């Protein structure tokens, strides 16, 4: 028999039962005979029944889906982020719809549109777009949105205070006696992208350098680290970049990271509670009443390795 879309009301008529009995069978609830449940499920399968994605709650339609939109999974930062968010959503009875912008502005816009059309109840994203226009675009869909990693004007941000965290880390290096610094953050060279997190970290580094008496330079690429004098410390803006330096130079150089995404790494870096960020982000979607940005505490890790 050709399968067609069928409603629970039609299923009830075919099976000769009430709609409530159909509902109990489809959702595996008590109060129904095993043979009746089996019959309803068999007929539902025969006619290709699929449940309505929407459910009613507080007078509003919900799907139980929340969109997660990040750059990619090449950077372990996003892997940690997506996993933490998915676990927290599942704990709250929601499912995650994960998509990737691949650092492309137009693709990010298309992803947002597709997620909305899929019926997501909210959106958690690390935006590559920035500015008021994109913020207004997000608001136009009428669903709550939260940004992580990069801040977007007019949209709630949850994450670390990148400026203060990098300033603290660099200050520890200065206190340890380092006088020569190289800063490595290739992302700062990206054109027309949301670089909030990267820019705030660089500003924090510069703030620590002011009146320190130390000298510093921008490292153009990882290979250039080979040419640095041994009394130069390399400050990178992510653990991902720190690993690039280590791949080129081995453990012969003192390098710092940011985000603490690689377990077992011994270089100084900045960490934070991923699960706390996930809890705050999910609660901001499920209860979108508070709109203020939230900065989570950070921990400076492996600071003892900064000894010059």
C-alpha cells in the first residue's frame, strides 16, 4: 500500500479507538493493552505516520530543536563547545541541530535561514558576520539567539573576558622576567570577518605591554618562530596556534596558548569551565529574559612553565 501522511485522528478511526489511545501507543505511555498498542503501531507504520515536529508549551509552538552554528570542527575549541552544548541540551530534553559556516558570511546567513525553516526554538552561534545589519537579521526571525566566542552588537554574549584574560596571562610572563615577546594570531589577518575574540585578546596583550619596557613583534607565520632568539617568548591567541608553533619548533621554545582545549598540554594557557558556558547558553535560549552579556571566570593553567 502506498504510504501517505496520516493524522492521529485518522489513525484512531482506522483502528477503532480514541485519539487518546493512539497518543498513548505512539508515545509508549501506560493505560493501553499490548495488543492494541501493537495494532496502532502497525497501522501507523503502514500508512507512513510521522509525528508533528511541533508541540504546544505555554501557548507557543516548540520543536525541541536548538540550532548550533560554528565555524568548523578543525579547531578543537569548537569541538569542545559543540559537545558541551549538545550534552546540556539533551539534559534539558532538547536536540541539537549543528551546522557550520566554514568562516563564510553568506553561508552563515543561509545556515540561519535553514535552521529557522527547520523550526529551531533558538540559536547558539559563534558568528563570522558582525555589525548591526546581521544582528537585526537574527532578531527578525523572532527566536532567541546567543553568541559564543565572538560578540555581536545587540545579541547576548556568553564567554570569557578575552581582554582581561590575555592581559593577565601576558602580565604573568612579564613578572616571570620575559623582556622579548612575539605575538602569533593569524586570524587577525582575516578580511571582513567578526574578529571580536581575537581583537580583544590582542588588545589585552598590548595593554600588558604598555610601559613594561619589553619589546614585541608580530610573528607572520609559524615557520618564522625558528628565527627568534631563545630569550623570546611566543604569545599565541589560541591553543590551536600554540600547537602550530610546537610542531615547527618542538618544545625548545616557551609558548603560551588560550582556551585550554588540549588535555595533557604543558604550556601556559587560559582555561574556563566549558560546561558552565553551555549551561548559561542553553538557559538563555530556554528562558530568554536576561539579555545582559555574561563573562565566565577563567583559570591560568601551567603558569609555572613561564620561568625565563
